[in-house]
């Protein structure tokens, strides 16, 4: 069988102070007709990256709502993940080598996943391209099958998307973060638009004492009494870590005591990450105010929490970004964000810079950081606005509500029924 990931229990009621009693009541109302439905989530890895951040909470809250939910992962090897990294980059617009060798590796390994699949489920949610072929390999498997795409497909490489599209069209529904991500040639009856979410009670996002945050960053060589810029992300070319360093060097000319920390995690499905990490390490040089850290340095959820709360500004200078959970993580902590004007980032920051600064270049990123570093009142205002935006739109309870709505629509078979919460409209303010 596919490896099952152990998920600690969670209580929906514990989220009422953050999400509101009405939100919890709505979830229980939506879940009641789905009680005991068997749900399976499948993805490529149990740590590293946004999907692995979302699924523990989503699975546990589904269980507390009365559903029989599981989370399992596929057992890919390095050649397979090399190909799926090419697929990921291609779907985000990069020119990548993608010939018969790549498709052959992908299909050969995918057959193994099909052989390992076992059990009957009412709803199967397949996350991202790595396991996408499973539905095609299991045409007689029970239940409704949903493909959840966490990637920005607006500039998808036509060869890569052309390979993937027939697999996607075998599903009963697909979930995208934004309508813009849907390719015009995709023929699928049901499309849903659901933004990702953060868990406000997780170790990464729960409130911690300021003194603890100071102690943590100091332990990693960062001075808690000097201004800190921070980017938390995988070491991925789309996150533009070298551009972040360039922006920091520009900021330092105007704010000499500023520091920069780049904190990333290494995931099992991302062989490219180590190579880029080494390149970024060389690019950073010997600057004592520039710190690079990974999960292998002992940086876990608590440490990321501490770094985010100790920062004056959090950067997410992405060149492509499906959503960017670290933006909502920072805003939930009241920290303003300077971030790329791409993908799902504007829906979090606000298209009119309500919770930070949206930028299109290194120079704009540097200017945004300098502006915020020099104006504490502005940082406080933007941070407060950002926290409220996250509370309304990007918490785990809203994500769960939207999944329950989609399950209900598929169960009822009513194509005219649009579940509450499907789609996303930028809020006013």
C-alpha cells in the first residue's frame, strides 16, 4: 500500500477564537451529510513545501468533522523526482528537456503507484503533477477523483502541459487556486477555485513569547536588536534567492545595520534544491549579516515562527508562485511583506498594497524594504491589515469549508450547484 502519514488529532472547536463560531458551525453543517465518507489525500512528500504544510491540518480537521480521512504519499525515486521537477518548472513556464526518456520514467514509476493503491474511497484528492497519472491507471476505482493543482499554470510550457492534460481530464473535478491558472484547452466539467491556507494553531503560526523568538534567532547568529529581512522558502529558482540577496545589498547601503536571513527546507521530491543552495551559498559570500539556514540546521516550525516574528519585513520575491503560504504566515503575525506581483501573492497582500508592497524587480524590492524599515507606524498598519485579511480568507477552516462544499457538489451531481466559498474575489480592504 501507499505509505500512510500519521496525523495528530485536532479539534475544530479550538479554531473558533481565530475563525469565529459561525465558521465552525457552518463547517459542521456542511460535514453532517458527508459523515463517515472515506477521503484520501495523495501527494509526493510528507515534509517540505506548501502541500505538506496544508495536509496534516486539513486531514485532521476532516476527521474531527466526522469524515474518515487519510493522507498517503507516493514512493518515487530520484530519477522520477528529477522528471517531476522538470514538469513543475515547465508548468511554470520554463523551457525544460522533456522527451521520451522523461515521459517513460514518469509512466514507469507511476505504474508502481497504481499497483500500491488499495481501498475504496468516496473522494480521492490527488495533489499536483507527481501522482496525476493514478486516475488513468485506476479507471475502475471507486469514488469521485479530484486533481488539486497548487501550481501557477498561466505560462505553462505547451509540451509539458500537453503531456499532463489527458491525465487531468480523467478526473471528476480539478481544483485551482485562481481561474487564471486554468489552461483554455482543459476539458473538464467541474472546476473549483480554492485558495490554500495556514493553520493558525500550528507550531509555525501559534503565538510565542517575544523573548523566546529573540533567543531562537540569536542562537542562529542573528542579532535580535537589529533590523532583519527574511525570506522563508525552498531553495528554488522561482523564489529568486539571488535576487533577494541583491535587494538586501541595495538596502544595506541605506540601512547599514540591516540583516538578511534566507531560511529554506529541503524536500525529498526536489533534487534541484541542493544544487541551488550551494550556488546561493557561494553568491552570499562571507557577509556576517547574511545567514542561510535549512531544516538540516535544526530549523523547524518553531524556529521559522521565531524568525518571522523577529523580522521587520518578510520577503517573498517570487518570479512564479502558485500561492506562497509564507506570505500568509508573515501577515498572520502582523509582519508586512514585500513580495513579487505574481500568482497567488496579490490575493494575500492586496492588489493595492494593503498589507505590504508588491514588486516587479530587485530595485522595487529594495525600495519597498527601505520604506518599511524607516517607518515603524507604516509597518504596524500594514501588518494589522494583513492579519485581518488572513483571518477572513486564508485560515485552515476556510480551506476545509471549501473542500466540504466541493464534495457535496460532486456527491449531489448537481452541475448548477456552486458551493459556498468556491471561487475567490479580492476583498475590499
